[in-house]
C-alpha cells in the first residue's frame, strides 16, 4: 500500500467536500431568501405625514392670524361679562385621546356614562363649563335622584375633570385619568 498517495487524498477529499458544500449552501440560501414588500405601509405613512403637516400648517396659520379685536368692557359691566369662553379644539382632543371628542360630551369625564350624562342633561347641566361650576354636593344629588344603582359612583372629581375639558387641558386630563382609574388612586 502506498501511503504517500493516501496522504494527498486525505487533504483533497475534505477540501472538495467543503467547496461543494459551500456552493450548494450558497445557492440553497439564495433560493429561499424572501423579499418583504412594505411599500403599501410606507405609502400610508407618507400620506399620514402629509395630512399631519397640512394640519400643522393650518394651526400655525391660525395662530399667526391677527385676533379679532374684542369690544372693551366698560367699568360698569359685571365681572362675569368680562369672562370669555374658551374655544373647543377637537383636533387637540383627538391628538391626545386618539379618538374624536365632541364638544361638551360629558362622557369624557371618567365615571360618567351615557345614563349619567342623560341625568345631568335633564338637570340642566349640558356643558363642561356648567359641570365644572357645579358643586360635588349637587352632582351627588343628581346621582341620588337616579336611585340606589348610582350609589357606587363618586362625583368628587367630575367638576375638576370637566374644567380640564372646558379649558382644553387634554394631556393633563388624560394623565389624571390614567393615574386615577375609576377616580381612585
């Protein structure tokens, strides 16, 4: 037996197997490679970005526009007449809450649902401003008029939450509601 020839084959066979395995592995990996197409998602992001930039430009234009001059109140006018109403900004509310908010929707206040909102509207409290001016005791009286099923509700924070809605402090309201689930810590 010739050991010199065997020694060369001990190097050639593993080298050939390695080269062939490498070539086969390359083609196998190349054939199973998938191309992921995210062009639709990218297009939607671009469209949303365009809408947001347009909304931002509108907001900047409104802010830079000169405000209409309000009539000067006379010194004999009562103080309540000097209080101006705060404009409702649905876009700002939607930006914070992620959903459309209607002006004076009492259900935005945590703890008020459709039935309680109806009770308050029947009692003449139809706006956030009116609810923010209502005492907690009066809120409790309205709840008590609905019967025992409303005893579990605590209106202690409702005027404060309504004031945040009325003043457009949406981020502050959301933070408060996140920290006080069900009006409790």
